[in-house]
């Protein structure tokens, strides 16, 4: 052999294999970049034909997300909270389906941050429907959840419903914003108080127990969604998130009323005041027991018999806990 060491030849197959791998890697990178470049802004709402038809001329292609959110709020806002035309309810339904149905194989929806508060504002205006979709106990809302089923009239207004996965996927994405989640929580708090206030004085059995247990389910779903939002945060960040969220709730201003003059207002203010009075470290747990605490204040204000006041909290607590677990992470 000569003094110069001869280099070992690299087989042609090895070069080919390396070339194929590089080509595949390049293709994957290009696919990711293309996906990022072509992703429609504002989750494609301004490009969605059905949404544009129902939201109307206020929504145009190429609008920024602030303008899209404003157009949605304007198109869905009723003459008074909870009072809507069929067109307003249809616009809200189309927006929910456009967002939530695109993630039918996943619980995750990457919602543009600029849409979160406007969507929460729009949903809060439909507080009775929000309550029923959260609680999930009214069969009418299940039967009429399909996209092609029109909003229906009842009680002097139009109501809407969407499939549970569509609703919760969108709600989970909206809740990434603390202000948005606080808006939804307070909308549900007021509705829960109204449902309790509407129970007849002589109600017994299910007529008496269903409203507080349905309230607890709705609030438990919101608890579960809040848990999902903070699930991947480190403990300190999650604690900070809950503290800021509670501060948002506590910023609500409510005028005290007597139960006789304004039962719903009394129950709302009583719960908020109890939250204010609770030690800061105990407020997260106090929030979780909201359904129980509101039911307790309600039975006391109604002078409900002692045995019922002892039995009801356990039912309400189970309802909230099961709903919270139902959301999953």
C-alpha cells in the first residue's frame, strides 16, 4: 500500500438515502411554512360565506380582528340582554359553528386573541342560552343544535343552540382571555340568580331542586374550563392567573337589594360580597363552591325548612363536581 491513506468510498445508496431524507425534511419544513403563511386571519371568519351572510355588511374580507369582533357584537346584540331577533341568533350560531366545528377531532382551537373578548361579549348577551348550553339539561337545546336548524322563538325572543363539542371548543378558546372568562362567569352568575328567583314559593321535588343543580352544572363547566386553561402552567403562574381572574370578578359593581324587592339582585350581590369577605387564599375554593353558596343563600332567604336546607347542598355540590370533571383536560 502507498503512504497516502486511501479514502473509503461512500456507497451510492448512502448518498441516495441522505438525499431522500434531506428532500423529506425540506418538504416538511415547506409544508409548515406554507401552513403558517396561508392561515386565514381572524380564524377565517371574514372569509366564511355563511358567517358573512348572517353578520351582514359590517363584515368584509381583509378586516382586522378588532373590526371583525366589533361586527360580530353589533350583528348579535339584542335590544336588551337576552332579547334577540332570529337574524341575531342565527349570526351567533353561524360564528360558533365556523369556529368550533373546525376542531372536531381536537379540543384545541387556536383562536385569535383579538376575538376572545368580543365573542365573550356576544355570548354574554345570550345569557339564557349560554346557561342552557353550559348545563346541558334541556333536551330542546340538544334537538335544535344542528347547524341547519334555525333559532326558535320562545318567551318573546329567539334562542340558539349548537353541538356540545362546538360550544365547548369555542368556549375553551375564548376563556384564554381573563376578561373574557370573567364576562362569561358574571353572565352565568346573574342567570343562575334569576333561575333561583323564578322558582315558585310552593315548588317541591324536581321543580325545587333542578334550578340549583342546573346552576351548579353550568358553573362547574366553567370551573373545568378554567382548570384546562391553567393546566399546563407552572403552579405559580396558575395561582397568579386565578388571582387576576378573581380580581376581574370582584371589580363588578352591584347595588344591594332585599330578597323581597329583587330576589335575583339580592342573590348576586350576596355571593359577590361573600367572595369579597373571604380571605384571599380561600377565594379560589369559594369560587368553586359558588353553586352551593348561592343555593344556601336562596334557601335561607326563602325560609326553606331545615331538612331541605340540609339535603340540597350535597346534591348541588355533586352536580358541580361531576360537571367540572366532565370537561377533562
